[in-house]
C-alpha cells in the first residue's frame, strides 16, 4: 500500500517560511475554498494555515543552536483523529494514505483536533469546518501535471530542498532512503500514532584530528627500531 | 483546554436531566415495593417533563459548540468508532423514552400488561422507565467517554471521568427531585434528599480521587519528544504566527493559575458540603425552600466543576505553542 508523506530535513531548513506562504497561496485559491485571514493588516493577524514554521532554541547561550521546525499534518498511519469523527468527514484515503477532511460533511465540532497530539488541525473561523494539510491532494492526484509538478506546493517552494516527498512504504523511494540512511525519526513516538511524515535530524560535519596526525611520524621503523645508532647513515638519511 | 460554555451546559444539564428522570423512576419503584407512599401519576409525569426540558436545553446548548449546526444530523454516522456519535444517537432515544414515560403517566396507562408473580404488575410506565434507565446510564457512559477516550488528554483519560460524570449527574438529579418534591410540598423530600446526599458523597470520593490522580500525573510528551531533539534545554522562540491561531484559542484557557485554583476550590465547596448541609438543615427544620437552594447551589458548583475539568487538561499540542516570539 502506498503511504505518501513528507520528510523534512531540519539540517537544511533555514526557517524562511516559503513553504508556509506557498501552501497558503495554493490551498486558499483551490477547489476547497479559501483559508480565512482575519485582521490581515491589523495588530493581531490570525488565520488558517496548513503548515507553520516554528523556531526552537536548543541549549544555553552561548552554546545554542536554532532549530527551524516546519509543522504540518503528519498523515499518521494510525490517525487518532479519524475514528473520533462523528460524521465520517475525517478519513484516511485508502489508495495513498493521505488523511483528509470532507469539508461538506464536517460539522465543526472540533473533536478531531482534541484527538491530534500535534495540533495539526485548525478550525476555519469563516467556513466553520476543520481544515488541515491535504498534501496538496489536488496536485498530487492530477495526472495532467508533469512529474515535476505533481508534488505538494511546499515541496516545490522550498529553496533549500529541506522537504522531500514520496512514498514511505516503497523501500527504494527517495524518502525511504533518506529516513533509513540519515536517521529519520517520527514526532512523539510515545503515542503510537505512527506518523508517516519523518524528520531528518541536525547533523554536524566534524573532522576529528588526533595529535599523531599533526606530528610527523612518517617512518614507522623509527618507532620499532631498537638499534643503537652511533653516527652511521640511517634509512631516514637515505629516504630524503 | 479552553472551557466552552456550550459543552459545560450540555454536560451538566444532561446529567441533571438524566438524574432527575432516574430519581422519578426510583421513586416509582420504591412506591411499587411499598417503601414509599404511592404518588399520583402527575408527580412522575411533571418530574420527567422537567427532566425532558433539561435534556432539550442541554441539546440546544450543544449546537452552539458546532461550527455547522445545520449539519448536526450527520453526526450519527460513525457510531462504530466515535463516542460522540454514540451520544448523538442515545440522547434522542432517551428523550423519546422520557417523553413516553411522562405521557404514560399523564394518560394513566397503568393497567398491568402482565404480571410477574403475585404482586408485580408490569405496566407501560414500568417498561418505559426500565428502558429509560438503561438509556440514561448509556448516555452517562457515552458523554463521559467522549472525554475519557481521548488518550492525549491524560487528565481525562481515566475511569474517574466516567464515574464523576455519572455520580455528579445522579447527585444533581436527585437534588432536583428533592427540590421538586419540596416545591410541591410532597413527603418524598427526605427520600430524594437522602439519596442526593449519598450520591453527592460518592461523587466527592470519586472527584477527589480524580483530583489527586491528576495532581500526580506525569505527562508522556515533552518538548523534546515534540520536536525530536535530545537536549535538556529546548525553548520555543517562535510559533509561526503572531496573532494566535486556532491552536492557541482552543487549547489554552488563558487564566492565571490562581484563577484556576479559585474555581477548583469554589466547586469543591459549592458542589459537595453546602448542598449536603442545606439538605440536612432542610430535614431538621422541615424547610421547603432549602432543598431548592441546595439544587441551585450544587448546579452552579457543577458549572465551575466542569469549567475546571476543561481548564485542568493539558493537551500535548500546547508544547508547540509555548511562545509567540
């Protein structure tokens, strides 16, 4: 079975919010109706977003590290938001594993948002239905698009290629290889929700140099040579 | 969690309505067993009509919780998996049964249909009352399980939630039955009052145990598991929005810890000791107004109790919304 998902590389995410704006632009103009913006030019702008980039500081100054953390629906393989929905509006697509809300069936009871530990669902204050990341279902299932364009808007927008997209059930896909070889992990694994989206950890490229590498120890014979020298030519004299 | 008054009124009014109906039927059973003087049919009929009124107002309050109330009919669909769906199905069934119970008494449909043994004549009111009792308890369980089944809200994910909803609903219902009996000057005040006190004490034990459990609760998730970074010092610096979001409005009550503590202490006083003392005093001085006051005080306390129930629960998604910037 196919399970489409995103793999987000925290190592290269620079926190530019391009995924946030491209997501909003694509999905607010799409078939599912607008995503509300309230007070967009006033003091407290608020609205519906499928994707948000948050920032965390790890460590204590001066030994700190800034982690930019894009967060959207993780399209769990055991989605806890789906069984609690009283109308069946919240569902997981059987063919590609994307978790979706049928906006025509949703009654806006917010129960699914209580059942999501990640805060991935937001009630739209204008349409009064629950909204969430669709993985750009209208793009990725549109067979008229080229392969390059058949990807979520956030993936296409990311300038650092921090967002990988693919089938995490296919062991040879780009995302599966990235998860396997680069330590991909899931958020809040303690709840057993089995998120399909994975995150790649921060990695530092460190070069370890031992003192032996700095001191010239070209000639291994010198270490092992037990001969007592009395001024005659040695192998070193010959070698240079 | 943000305490929504729609849900606070829904759960407390349904609880009192179910409790009042169960009190009426209990009164009828005791009278049948000749432990109590038999009442006129009108007593049960009006009592269960009041219970029905509470259920209707509670149902009405629930609509204010919905973004799209006109689609509420859809919510009966997923009864196989969703406790909310189950509640939506059981509530109208109970309302129909309570209404039928009331009508059966009003119309004096008390001719036994058949007899069990010598003395027990089973009539329409008894059968409908029995079905209503089953539906009432099913509704208590469904309502409470809506909250208790969400494993992420660890404060709610407990048997205590079901016990509290049931016992507090029964206590307030029997308290209302005592108030109703006192209002019409009927001799059943001590009977309903005693049951109300017993149920209030039982609810106190259950609610107190729940509070103690939650005070010692250790949450499964931390900011470390939330973003998957293993370090003792992880602090949020931005949540991706400046003006708040659904996540900050729905999952935070926005009150100070002192306010929350005040509400808790308020409900601990209003729900348990004061109504019990009022009922005892009413018994001692044979007052017909104190039981009414007891119910009103306890119901106000239950609103505070339900408010605290929501405010106490900490959702793991809050880990992602600790700091605006």
